[in-house]
């Protein structure tokens, strides 16, 4: 099964487009000379004297051992955006960067092109503590490979291939035991990039590098069913297992897929997750099904959210199991959307925007800590620009004459079947009866039945998928039913009921001859759910559909219920504003009351996600 993406999928208006455009503008805003600063410094090509107050700070400062990692993320994000947009400015900036990297590589002797000295790698070979040099270097490899794949720039591959020669020679200087010691130092996605380069070049050296980077000390216990993750650093192992996933795609060797499946079982199935779908506290995996004691100020590192989404997407393509897409939906709504490119209502003297928060605190009374555009550049800063580079992904898939709609997003996809071009166009019907989006009456206010038909916020979401084709064509359309539905979902084809189901573990399949203008309507009942902690059923969090709700409060609150269920304690508040039904709630019986909003709409307010409930 293949994902439809790139120019084949288009996004319409909406928050995803806003984030994508903001991300693209940010990529262009960062000056090329500062993105390259660490590389030119290492190659002896940097001019000027003393401190440059305008240079990028945080982990990009020349005093940091991870300096230069962000450029790799930048290149990857630019390539992903270009695949969808064909943005000429991003391509031109990328070409300028590649030309300077080529000169840095020549001045370093023809192979080394990294922003840190070669001795860092020899130091870790001797057991000296250095901050993750291979993690750092992988980012450059990743960016170069993505630029080659999506921008078709040969120079990127040439630079990467010459750098790989250095790693081939260096890694061959150690015994298996010695190199296993090196692999115990965070390597990032080096395994993944060797698989990528093997597929691209079919060079034997990459087969050898795959073998050398097989981390048996992690993979073998995983295959034996042991819990090797509890209290271990999460984003050390996730990229390594993504490497296994890529190695399976390239080589077809089953051992790689077995490792991925065992990892998912250990990290997700057996371990459980927060209501957001995310995991970790202080960058480490929590114990299995024991989350209560880990509700802290450093939950859900953004990098782990991004990389686990990637792993879930791989497993979906292997299995067609919609549960992996359920997982992705929760992590996008309450991870990526809650932690990057926030835009909303100002709180007190705060701005109405936020770029990135490394962690998503779960501790009551916590606040998100937003990073600036030039002062952090920690690891999550890099995954932020990648995940927001192109939002036209993880929506449509094709497997022969089978098509899958896995995410309900205002978008369209093109594909070819039986020599015919077919377009699937999907839009949400917001059932609001108005296009008015502000206090300015600049939208057409046509009298219609919808405005009065839905007096209050509808208890379902409605999506309309339209088929465009030149002639009748037979294919199966598979629709994901989210696992947050509160009642049976219904699917109509040309106004006739085609399916009704509460089964969220399988796709709804409609196989028929489709004609121009055929319409599929998907009705998904939605409402509040109270999701308890796995280790304390008296403590839980509210979710509306896929969106987690947070209570605005500076201090921890206990909900004292006078209702039968926690769901009944909340009621809609300010449900309508102009042309929009909003997801605002308030408590009925608390003193003082608590206002609830979607977690991904929280900016600078103190909030609480998990509440103890008492009768």
C-alpha cells in the first residue's frame, strides 16, 4: 500500500494550511549564513571576529556539542514542503546551502562535512562522554537524503555518499563488542539513513553499515519479549526502530519487521499512554500502565510524538489496521497541534501566538513554556519544522483498486485507475449556516434552513466526499471510523444509507461503480468522554472527539460530583461565535467554576488535564 502525497494531494483552507504557511515562512526567515555557521566554522571557512549577537542561539551556539544539527532538519523540512508545493524559493535557498556544504567538504579533506570535529567520534570510541555526535550527524544525512529524494538535487547525494565513506572506514576500525559500546551512545537515525542510501545506490558498503549498526543489545531483548524501555530515554530508541522499519522496506528481511512489532507492543500496546496519545516524562518511558506518578512538568517530549507518528504510519501501511491511524489522530490533535505554531486568544499580557513547547506538562497548574524563533534550537525545534512542512500527508492511501480515507481533512486527492484520472474531494460540513467569521459583516448572509435547523452545537461531525471521474469506474473506498465515536457511525452514498457501524477496528468498505458527482456523506457522532488513568479509575481527563480538554486553573482542583457520571458535570459554554460552533465547556457544580477548552487552543494559561473525581 502506498501513501498519496506530494502534488497528488491538496489541502484547502484550515488550521493545517495556516501551520504549513507559517512553517514555510519561518524556514525562509532563517538566514542561510547562520544555518551554515557551525559547518563553516569546522571547515575553517567562517570569517569575522568575536561574538555575533544575531547568530542562532541555544543548541546552535558554537559552544554546544550539538551545534549544527538544525540545518539537517531544515533541509528535510524544505524538501518535504517542496514535494507538495514546488516552492522555487525554498529550492533556490537549498541549492545555495548545498554549494557551501560542498566547499566545506572539500576544505575538510573530501569526506567530512559535519558541524563538529571528527575527534568526537573517536572520543566515544574510547568511552569519553560526548553529547550524541551521531545523533547530530544523522540530521545532516537525513536532510541530504530528503533533498535528493524530493528535490532531485544530485549534489545532496554526492555529499552524503562521500561522508558515508568516512563512516564506513571509521566503523570498521572496531570489534563487534567495541562498536556495540559505541551504539550505546545515542545514534539517532543512522540505521535509517543507511537503509535509505542502500535503496538509492545499491552500494555494498551500505549493507555492511546496516549490519554494523544493528544494535543487538536493544533488539535481541525486544525480540525475546523483555521490557527494555521502562525508565529508558525514549527518543534514543524510537529513531533506531524507525531504522528497522526502513531496513525492512528496503531489504524485505523479516527480522527487521519483527523488531518493529515487538517495539510497538512494548512501547504502546502494553505500556499505555496519556489521554493525549503521547507518552514519557522527563524524556523517559513511564512504567507499564503506571501513569499517575508521572504527571509532571516535562511530559510528552515533542520529538517522541513526531517519531512515534512516523512509526505508526509505517505499521499502518504494513497492516491496514486503522488503530494505528487512531493513534496518529490523537497525537496530532493533542501533541503536534498543542505544542507547535499555536495561535489563539492572548492571556493577560501574553502574545496570541507561540512557536514551540519542548514538553507538554500534565501537572495541574502548569503552563506551556514557549520557545523563541532564535533562542533555543533544541531537538524538538528540528522536528517542529519537519512535521509542519507538509500537512497533505496521512490522509489518502492506495492499494491497487482499494482506496483509503484515513483522516477527515478539507482536501482533495488525485489518482489514476483504468487510465482514468479520479479525484476524491472531501470537505467538512460545519452545519453552521453562516460564513461570518468576525464582527465585520463582509460575508454573504443568505437566509437558509441550516442556521435554524441546528440551534445548538450538533452532536455529530459531517463530512462530504465527492467523486470526480470522466466515466464510470469500479473501486473500493475504505473509510476509517474514529474510535472516539459515541454512537454508530453512518455512511450515505447519494443520500442512501450504505453502512452503519460502531466497529472502529475495521474500515467501512464501499465497493461499487462510481460516477461523476457521486457523494459520500460520513456522519460521526461525537461527544464528551471521561478517560480514566489506567492505574487510578477515580482520576481522569475529558476528551471531546479526538481533542483533549483542559481546565483553566492556577491550582489543582478536585471535581466533587453531584452527577451520575463525570461527563454530566460539564456543559457547553459560549458554544457559538459568529459562524462557528466552539468547543468551550464549564463545570456545573464546582465553586468556583472551571472553564474548559481544547488543549491545542491553550496558549499561556495555567491548566489542568487530569482531575480527581469524588462523589
